[in-house]
């Protein structure tokens, strides 16, 4: 354990690789031990075979899902952070709008999927909107919470230096809220991938949801698409973690 702590590269890459290998091994062992038919659950080798048979088909559709996910997530970051800032800045707006936001979050997003197709058609529009709906509440809540929990002493110090309300917001409250905002972003990113998949399953001519829906009895292809979705979620999540560490290096130094 001491050696692992002293080698950050081994800890960052080796431990996740070990976890992934253990998961694949348990999957393979379960299929073999319980004698599960391949048309129900394929082995990892069968899934790898699907990748080698249809690499272009799988990667092309993965690219579609990735673009939908990124577009919806980026839209939600802009709108969600803006709304969260407004809620934290104006108490009356917060009290008026919070119940509506909670109600929107409580509605199963699956209920919107067929309606989005009716409203926006079968293009990428419904997928981007579904991603935005899935990500919206965590980002708004994290932004509003972060801005509302700025240490009082920081606010008092800024006021004693004659800082304006705008300066306090941008130079004090925003800086203090960034760790909480990144928590919301990390929570929302896997939900973004789920949103894109859900929308594709309801009506699409491309994307990994389309691949799964049209795999039929070839479960190896469906599992290959699922593996790509999982990989996509992991990569995007750790991309946000890397950005957070780059922008907020002081967080790891000042927290337990």
C-alpha cells in the first residue's frame, strides 16, 4: 500500500485498470459458472468479437451519442449556472421558482421522450433537450447552493473594502462556489449519457441507443454498445475531474 501511495501514476492508472479487469473476470466467471447462453448474456470474448466485426458501425454511432451528450451538457451548463446564480442572488425569485424546479425534477424524464419527438421530430433536437433535462437540476442546485454558502467572513471582508455587489459575486462568491459547482457537473455528466440513450431508444436512426434497439438477437452487439456507453461516461467524468484539478488545485490542499 505504501508503494502505491508513493507512485501516483500507478495509483491513477493501475488501480482503475485492476478494477476493470476484475469486473470483466467476474462477468466471464458468472457466464461460465451459471452456464448462461450467449444469446442471453455474451462473454467478454463475444463482445470483443462484436467490436472486431463491426468497428465502423459501432464507433460511428458512438460519435453521434457523444456529440448529443456534449451539446446537451454544454447547453445545460450555460443555462443551469445562470439560473442557479439568479436563484442565489434574489431570494424572492428563489422562493417563487424552487417549487417549480423541484416539480420538474420529480417528473420522470422518460415521460418527455415521446413528446419531444412529436415537438422536435427525429433529429438530434430531442436528444439534446433530453440530455439537458437530465442534467438541469443537479447543476442548478449545485450552483445555487455553492453561491448561497459563501463564508460570511469573506463577504464582510469584501464589503469592508468597498466592493460592489457585482465584484462580491464574481470575485468572492463565485470563487468560493466553484468546488460545489463542479460537484454538480460531475453528478450531471453520467446523467447526460443516460439522457442521450433514452432519447435514442424512443426514436432515432443513429446513436448507440439505435444500435441496442436494432441488435435483435445479437446480444453481443448490444453489449458492445453498452460497453461503449460506460466507457464514454467514465472518460467524460474524469475529464471534468481533470479540469477541476487544473482550475482548483487549492481544493485538494485545503480539504481532507
